[in-house]
């Protein structure tokens, strides 16, 4: 498709593309908000269904476990049928499963509906990043991804506050799921009315069908219609490839472990914060939910600083390396700032969690944590795309699955860990793990170019990895 073709998503108006970007981020916010919403009504669920704390935790863990299955389905399907049909089908089913949760009469039904809801809610997690790639060029995509990166972490932080205040107000727990139903339903309507198809091969299929219908000439066809590999073998290939890439790449294994640890800790905090703030400081569920907001604020501030400081610097680096691409290691600068800050935040939170210490101290530990999470996430995410290039989708899919496994697993042992070790030593343990992982971006910055030269999947290993030396007098007027 030509760059100036009116059907080319990259040729649409900037205002419209920014609308699509913000709407895609809203869909991710919807999914991640639903993942943490039950944390504010755990007590009500335990009373209704007469199960223990561990089973109550499954209402969050199983939803996140659905994120492991979803990306492996929705990514390949979107490359076969286009982005919009997948969003339509998945959000319709997701909305229906929220109704199922709201009407659940027993433990089995609510747990099953939560898992299925998470599986279908994973569609925006799998495909919204692809939508960014469809509509933006490489330079502007950095800004779009920076704003988009807030959504996966904003949703989990606002969920406990909203559901907590609903519980405090005496609203039935079912209304939390009715709220999720309404939110998903409204998004579904906007998908139908305003979300365009952004996948160029699918756009070409629609154009070919239209021309065949208008002209009666069957010679019009699109490449996607004549794909040599049928869907079943292609799906098998796509499902296996992410893990083949992952297990053969030491760099990707290290990055995946670091990002998965951060994601798991995010969901672990839904069990840790009530122990510190509800039991320790005697806050109700609503106020305890507000304790997550500094994480969200820290994430917002980090995005603003990235756009104002690091993105312009990276743009200048692009010009300096032209016509060659910028080495992936230049993406890691923000990680080298974020990693120490992330480690410090655990010790800050843990050793200020005494009930005798003002709640402001552990509360504000969330600010550097949220700040660091976004910088580490952005740096490693962009590094993976730049380093693996042609297999970036497979690399990111494997990261998403492993990350979701950590997100589903960490809450299951969080309560026991914080009750057994107490908040000080439990947080210290997490801080020590973060400390062990902290050198990963520094090592990649130092040795990444060498590792890429020996990689089977990183085609950027032979390109220049230092700034080119300017010829004498090149800058003279």
C-alpha cells in the first residue's frame, strides 16, 4: 500500500490516529481495571460463597491467568482476520462473562467466569500494541507507546479504590461486576462505531472484495487471500515460535524474568497493601484502595519526563546514526535510572510499614515504584523490539505469557509471605530479588552488542554500535 493511499492507516490525520491510540489504551485500561476490581470486595465474596482467603485470591489470579491463553490466540487471529473483528468478538464475549460474574450463585461459576473473562480481555493486551505499529511511524511511535504504557499499570491501581469505596458504601458486590459490564459494554459500542481496521493486509482484502463485487472481475485479489499456509499450520507455527525464540536467547530470558518479576509484584501488592494499611493502620477498604494511587501518579510523571527529556534525545541519536538504525542499547538509558529506584522503593515501603510510622511514609514509596516500573518497562520493551526486529512479535508474545504467569502466581503466596515474614522482611526479600536483577540493563548496555552478534534471531548484531566519528571540519561553517 502506497504511503499516500487514503486507506493507509499511516496516512490518516494525526488527530484521528491519536484518537485511535487513546481508545486502544482505554481498552487495555478496561481489561486491567477488571483484573484488580475484586480486591476491594474480597470480604463480601468470602461471606457470600463461604470460601477462604486463598480461593478469594483466585478471583484475581485466574483472571490474570487468562492473559496467558489470550495473547496466543488473539495475536495470530488478528493477523488472519484483522484487528477490528477480533476486538468485536472478544469484547462481546468479555462483556457477557462480566454478566456471568454478576449473576454467579456458587464458587465454581464465578471462578470459571473470571478465567474466561481474562482470556477474552487479553485481546487488547495482545493487539493494541500492534495497532500502534499499524498507524505510527517509528519515530512518533515512541511517544505513543510512552502514553500507552501507563494503561497496563493504571488499571490495577484504580480498581481497588473504586471497588473498596463501593463496599464501604454498602453496595452489593454484584454491582462491582455490573460496573465492569457497563464499562465493557460502552467500549464495545465505541469499537463498533469508531474503531477502524488498521491491519493493512486485512484492509487490502476488504478492498479486493469490494472491487470484485463492483466490477464482477475475479482477478482482483489481496495477498492475505492467497496465503500458502492454511490457518491451522500457521497457528501451530505461531504458537510454538515464541517459546523457541525465548529458550534460545539468553538476553530475552533475562529481560523476560525482570519484566515478569515487576508484573508479578504489581499483583502481589493487592494482598500486601491491605495487610499494611487495613490491618496495620485500620483503614477501610476504600481508603486502602487509595493507597495505590501514588503508583499511578509516579507512572504519569515518568511518562511526562520521558516525552520531555529522553524522547528528544533519542530523536537526535537517530539523526546521528542515520542512515543506520540506532543500536538497541541506546534504549536502556532510562532502565539504568529506573532499576536502582525500583529496588530502593521496596526497602522504603518495607521499613516504613510499622503501624507506629505515619502512613504517608509507606504510601509515598509507591511513587518511585510506579515511576521506575514505567521506565524499566519502556526501555526493555523497546530494546526487545529493536534487537529482535523480525521476530519481535514472537519475543513479545513469549514475554506476555510468562509475565502473566507471574502475575497470576504471585498473589497466591503474597498473604502467607507477608503474614509469616511480616511486611518489613517480606518487602526486604522482594527488594533483594530486585537488587539481584538490577544489573540486567547495565549488562545489556555493556555486552548487548556482543551477544547480538552470536544471536540467531537478532539481525542487528553487525551494525555500528557506537556513534560514528565525524570527519574533520564536518561541523565547520
